[in-house]
């Protein structure tokens, strides 16, 4: 199987996701591994993560508007689960690609969606966060692959607004009482500076 054939299901799911959001008049961005691959360095991912700004009163409508584009809930109590977790777990039935939709509520998330840009992938305009906002999201998620994604984004985008990244990561580290989030970001920024010298 060629790389193009391997990516076809993901691209099809992303195209339908973009059409779904447009039809539902939902503001959102693709995040996670897909965004990291497009903003940083390509890496393997089999699912799609999105962050949307939608009041809970719109969730039922969003769920229903996904059906014509092939999206079905992965749970029978999808909206009850979303009310508890702010995550709507969907599957793109034509391809089997899982899609996790996170409902934003924080000022940072609102800003990230407002600052989005669109990148064309196989003729599909995908809404993506800025490199800075994706770094903040990855720093907060704080898994080993997230830190690797941050390194890649830093390498590909040398002209980042580092102060925006620092401000938000510092705030999230304090709020979560997780100083390691801040410490690891500082280490990655220092490593980047040393590589550039």
C-alpha cells in the first residue's frame, strides 16, 4: 500500500469534517497529530482531534448535522458523555476514522480558534491553530509525543511569538499546579536556542 493510499481515509475524514463544520456554522480547528504533522513535521496518526467553540445548547444540532457527512457517535450516550467531559467522540463511518471533538470554554481556546488559519490539503481547506497555540496545547497535554511535536514546531517556525507561548504555558502550569509543564517548555526553548547558535 502506498503512502497516498494510507492517507486517503484520513484526508476523506478531514474533508467531511470541514464540510460538517461549515454546514453547522461551527468555528473550530483541527488539533492533535494532524495539526502537528501539518505545522511541524509529518508523523503517523490515525485519528482526528478538533477543538470547537459551541455552547452546550448547540451540541445536539452539531451531532445531528454530522450524519449527512458520515459522522456517527461512538457512544450511545454521546451527549451525556460530552456534558461530563466536554468531548464528543465520533467516527467517520465511510473510513472508520475516529474523530474526537473537544468543546472549548477557556479564553485561550477562544483565542486559538479566532486566530486560526486555513491550509489546503488535497483541495480541502483545514482550519488549524497558529504554531504558537499548538505549542501551548501540546505543552499542556505533556505526553512524550507532544514534547517531540513541540521540538518539531520550534525547528520549522523560528520566528514564533515565544512570549505568547510562555505567557499561556506559565498560566496553565500554575492553574494545574504542574510546574513541569513550564520547566519542560523552558528546556525545549533553550535547546532550540543552542541548536540555532
